[in-house]
């Protein structure tokens, strides 16, 4: 891959500025570099003061780190975004329908559109959920859909996150920061606002309450302040005006969930949980979980409390089922998928496995159930040794791995030590499902700050940018 | 509100107040040591802050001599001393982080900013900055936190538990400060009522920001009896024991629940004694003895508050099921 093969978000191939970046380019030309430097430092300071940090797993010291923020926005023209948003709506609707189906009639499996064994034998499939009706039939109330743009300038879905997708607080804080530092940019053009996300989320959670509860008590459940996304949990709870609880704050009596308060026990109706299925209830899942609430699953199955997202959503965002999402869209909605999937090789499949092993240096190979950019091999950037070791891992358990062509992720100008330089980005919109599908325009843009790197995860040295949808 | 949140708020404000009070205690020790010319006696003055805060024992476990440098380091900067200014600032920030969803972002920013600056503080920087200037900074950050809290937080339970923490810590501190004269070297006989005595009592007053109030209230020379009356029994001095307990008692009445009667009763008992006590009566039994009793009953009240509101491990009563 040559650098000129990448789609540059800001510049045309001939070096001219794309129209939707016009206002920003003008501003960049007319603003003294000292002022920009000054504002970049101010941004760092402000983020530090506000304490927007994330914790890094596996680092003994300095477990709190600042997420690097870049001031060059990722700008998307409104017309293009409107197409993307139609695609997101379609995709998430189908994924919710799929989840309802696999825990009820399993029509799609009977129709042979998705291999039944891949669902039933998937470790993320929760037999406990079979026959359980969840309010409104919604499973993934909050979905984070990772999008990338390939060299052809077209969006592809890289993966779906239907369990506890994080990062939305950065989206909100990035915008706040840009408006604070560069108000003139917002005066120069119409940029669609995003700060109503907490309202939309609260509305989604209220609508998810068990039937008959008019004024539900909603809480946000966090694993605690050692979790990497704790800042976000606290932030969202505060923005929505709901309690931020840990497992220790809740208990179950008579299939009803209560929180321990200074005024005695208070009934809880909706739990926006940011903790994995495995840990929510030591009675039902991992008995060693110190984070969960004993009996929570009983209350949930009795319909006395709503969990958002529902238990068992992981089966729909598993990377081994990702290749079947277009089939789900056709099956449930009778529509052609608007957003494209990246071609995926399933190592469980002999033909695919042989291809993958023969083309390791061209492919990105990942664990079907991994997340956060841990444990993946980026072929073009790997050494012979790394490939040999990874090959052994794949051969040991081929069904656990998938592979995709290394996409030529689009680049966006980004401030580096050597001035502005192109860096790879992706985009994660947050899609809310309740009565209808809702989202704020754009999403979280993540940027791989190391030159040439394709890994945008914050745990792997990625940064963030503000995302603008401009009319 | 959540029991755990209430507890964290309570300790957050206790930690902020403790950092401020430790700065006040060290500041007065520092001022008193400047009054003494003899270097040996100067070092003796530094027993006082250790005695006042009850940390002589942990201190002597790690230091062999008592002097200004060692005590200042131990009480201001030592990360291993859980009641040092450093540790209090760190703990307050950790508490704030754990209840970030409950406090206002302005409150969080003050505590986070204080901690970031405190983190960079070491002995060299402390002396370069000037000892008093450092104490002023600590007090200013605490004032700022108080002001930001008052100016931004909703008057809900979070505010109440935050206030209880402040006043519990402050009452404890004022009692200890007033007892300081018991711990510092007694002035020689000819000094009683003399210049050193005067400076020591006025240092106590200044340490709790009550020097000007004393002048306004009494328009008289500084006497131990009146200083004690001002700091124990007056209802209009914001750091007096009575003032603190009026607040504690009233807040406990406001936040009461099914199990908190005993806490309210104890607070009411202490408050009533402060309301109707006389300074002559207190002095007849000995000020030091009175203050020791006071600290004990405040400590017991602290345990009772913990039991009534914060203890999340208590099995839930059957009544909960009906809720």
C-alpha cells in the first residue's frame, strides 16, 4: 500500500481541499500557528483538569492516562452522513430482530440463512434467554457500529459492538472542547449538534422500563472506578441525573432489585449496565464475580427489571457471525444492505483457513471474540516471527479466528511532532434503539497516532477527534 | 441517595477539611517556633503538631529526631502518612472520582487540580515557595472548594452528607487546636500573662481565623478563658464547637432514617451541652479533660453515623421486601 492509495478526508488526489473542509482550511490558513499551538496546549490542560482519562489494563503504574485529542476535525458532508445513518438504522434494526429470533422461534436458523451451530454453540449465546420476552423486543439498546472508509471512499462496517460499547463521552467532550477553543469555526458554518445524546439515551432507557412502570428508576451499573471506562460511566450518570451504582449497592429480594440508600432500600426498574454478562450475577454466571448482584438474573427473567443492553447480545456482534449480517438484513427487512461488510475469511472453514495461512502478511487476523485491539495480527506490519507464532495459535483453534483484507483506512490530517500529517481514522456512531432508532449525527472518530499504524484503539495508542456533519 | 455515595461524600469533605486543618496546625507551630530564639527549644515546639493530631507514634516509628524539617515533611508531604496534607489531597480526589456522578464538575475540577499540583510538590519546591505560602495555598484550595460547592451543588442529600463530614472534621480539629496549649511548652512562671503567653493564645486564634472576631466580641486583652469560650461556646464563630454541632445536629434531623435515631440523639446531647454550658464550669474540671471527653464523644458519634447511613453490608431488614 502506497500512501497515495489512501482516501484523504480533507484533500483531493490533486491536493486541492475537498469542499466540505473549505471553511476549516480557510480558518487554518488565516490563524497564526502560535495561536493553534497555544490552543492545542490549552486543550491538553483542560482535559487534564476535567480529568478525562482512561485506565489502561496491565500497566502497574500510572493506570490513568489522558486520551490524546487532535484538533483537526473529521468532517463529513451531510448528504453522505444521511446515507450512512439510513444504513445504521437498517443494520441495528436487523440485529435486534436477529436477537429476538434466536431466543424465540429461530426462524433464520430454520431457513438456513445462518448456520444454526454457529449460533447455538457460540459461547455468547445465552440459553437462559430462550423464551424470555424483553420490553419492546429490544436487545441492543445501545450499539456502537465501527465504520471505516476504504481507498474507494466507500464506508464499510468493520464490526458491530452490541454489548457495552464505550467512548461516547469522548464524542461529547471533544465537541465541548472544540467549541470552547475555536468558537469562530462554529460560527463560520452549520455543524450539526451532538450534545443531546444524554437526553436521547435517557429517553431510550425510560422507554425500556418493564410494562406498567410509568416513572421508572434508572441506574447506571459500573464495575467500579478501576474500570477503563469509569470516567464515562460517571459522566453519563451525571448527565442523565441517575445513580451510578456498583454491584455492592444493589440486592435482590422477591425477584425485585433494590439499591441501598441512606433512606433505606429503593426499587430499581432499569439498569443501564456497563458490565459484561459474565459478571452481572454470580448465581447465574461466573460464581467468582465480585462485581455482580446475586439473583439479578432471576429478577430479570421475571420481567421485574430491564437490563440494557439485554443479556445475550454478544451472539450478534461476534466476529464469526459478522459475515451473516447482510443475510439478516435481507431476511428480516427484505432490503438490500446499505452499508457494506468487509469480506471476512472464517478460519473454521477449511478453504478460508488455507487462504488465510497462505496470505498472512496481507490480512488482519483477529480473535472472533476479542475486543479493544488486543490479540490481533496486522499482517503488513508483522514480522516473520510474529506470523509464525500467530499461525500456531490459529492452527490450535481455527474456529476462534477470522481474517479480513487489510483495509486502506482513510486518513485525516492530524497534528504530529512534525506538523500536520495524514493519520488513519475510523468512526464509531452510537445507535440507540427504543421506540424507533435514534442517534446524534456523526460519532466518535478515533485516530491511529503512530505513523502508518492502523490500530485506532485508545488502549493501543490511539487518539480522538471531533466529528462534524456539515450542511 | 446510595449509602456508598453518602459515605464517600462524607469522607471527601473530611479529607478536604483535614488538609486545611493540618495546614493550620503546622502554620501555628511554625509561627510559635519563630517566637523561640533557642534552637533546641525551637525543635521542641514541633512536638505540638504531632501531639495535637495524635500522630507522634507513627512519626517516631520512622523518624529519630523531632525538628521542623522532619515534622513538616511528615505532616505535609509524606505519602505514607495517611493524615498528611499530601495523602488527604490524594484521598479527597479519589473520593471525588468515585462520586463524580454526584458532585458538580466544578467541584471535581477543584479537587483534581489541587491533586495535580500537590503531586508535583516536594521538599525543595516547598522551601522554594515558602512554608507559609504553601499553607496559604492549601487553605485557599479548601476555601475555593467550599465556595465552589456552595455555589454549584444542589441542596440535596449529597450536600448534607458533605456538610456533616466538614463539621465533624472541623469540630475535631478545633478541639485539638484549643488543646495545643496543653501540649506546647508551658511558659515559665514569669511568662504567664506575658508576651509569649499572649502570642501563643493569639496564634491559636489566628489558626482558626478567629483573631479579629475575638477583638470584636470582647474588646479586651487575650485571656485563655475568653479564647476557650469563643471557640467552644459561641454560636456565631464558624469554627467553634457549638457552631459545628448546631450544623451536625440540624443536618442529622434532616437526613434521618429508620435507623439513625441514636446518631441524632448523641449529636443532640453534645449540642445541648454546648448550648447551655458555661466556660467557668468547663475550666473548673480542666480544659484539657473537657476537650478529651469531647473528642471521645465526637468519635463515638462518627461510628454511629457510619452505622446508620453508610454501612452497605448490613443485611436488609424484612421491611425492604414490602417497599
